[in-house]
């Protein structure tokens, strides 16, 4: 079954072959370990970045602390003023980089920041919320000429405003004028 090696030369060749196979296995194992360590590092970095993005999308929101609607001559809310603050634990909020999706039963429009309040835009009293307790007023003119004419809110009608900041965090606010609006009302809480 086993052949007995009688010459010393043949015995040495078997040892060298085994050594070459062993070195090749060590090299393959080292390369595989390097690839695994590199991949693990990349996955860790990607996981940390995803975690930070997810955290900012949850915590970097604004809170609407007060909302006022201005009544026009047709007893519709034609101007919205939303007083906002950054939520607890939020990083600095850049309101200039915020978008607002305004949706009512008749209108769906995306609003962006502009210094001048006009169609498709909103204005803010403070563009950056960096400190806890700082407030800014977001003003939306629903009577603007290029804003859909049916955007004005009537009593009992509601509009959903999705306020999306620079990190992608979304605050949902529902504006609903109360029943019993009269032309003598100058402002009505919404």
C-alpha cells in the first residue's frame, strides 16, 4: 500500500512540495483576512453614516408652537403665520433650505424659501434656528397671484403642511380654520 522511499533525494522533494503547499495556503489565508477586515471597515463606516442620517431625520425637526391665519374680505384664510422652534436635541435648522408641501382638498404645491413673499414661496423672520428656544415665523401667502386660487382656506376646510428641513426630517402640521369665521375677525388661530 505505501511505498517505502529508499533514496534520500526523493524524501527531500516530498518535503519541499509540502512546504510550498503550506506557504500557498498561508498566503491565501492572509489575503482572505485582509479582504474581510477591509470589508468590515467599510460596512462599519457605512453603518455609522446611515445611523447619523437616520438620527437627524428623526430629531432635527421643527415644532409648530403657534399658528395664526389672517382673514380676507371673503372670510377665507389668505395668510398663514406659523411660529416654529427647533425640537429638543435637534442640530441647527436652516429654514432657507426647508421646503413645505402644502396639500388641501383642491391644491398640492411645493413651496420654497424666498426673501420676497410671492407665489410658490414662503418667508421667514429668522433663517437659522441654532439655539434652543429660538423662534421663527414662517409666512405663507395663500392669496398670491400664482398660488392656486383655491388654496385659500375656508372655515372647516383643512390643509396639511409637510415641513421638510435640510436633513430630510419632516414635521406634519394640519391647518384648519375654526367654524364661525366672520369678516370682522382680523386673525384666527389655526
